[in-house]
C-alpha cells in the first residue's frame, strides 16, 4: 500500500522517472537492453506480456511464442529522474547514453 501511495505522490509532483532496463530470457540467457522515459509504464507492459502472452518487443516474439512469458524477467538496471528544467529530448539523450554505457558492460553476444 505504501508503494501505491508513493507512486501517487510522484505522479502529483510530476516526477518523471526513466531508465535503462533489461528483459532476460531465463532459458537461453539472451537479453533485450533498452531505455524508456517511463520505467513504471514499461514494467506494467512487461507484467501484461507475462500474464497474457503479448509481445513487449518484436525481437522477443519468436522466443516468447515458444517459451511463454514466464521464461522472461524484467530488471531495471538504472533509473534516472528527469529534471524539471530538462527538455524531453535532452532527457532521452541522457537515457540513450546510459543505455550505451550499459551495453558496453554487458555481453553483447547474448543480446537480442
């Protein structure tokens, strides 16, 4: 319940939290690395995918069809709050840079 209240307060305060996330196929170790301007919305989309078998990203489609949503996990690698004075484009540029840094840390041979 406290988490729900915190999210509601964040919404009221206009906080925008984006970040870099990874969706990992637990059966073969392949992963999708991406960024989003709204981590909570992306987490909700992933939860929907797992529950109903819809596809979060076209790159996962084949494995999702074969293995089902339960074979995938969602992980937030880094969260970033948008500054009030920051433009959306600048925020996206920062998120892309974060994703690039994470891409350099992770094994690219198992990336979708």
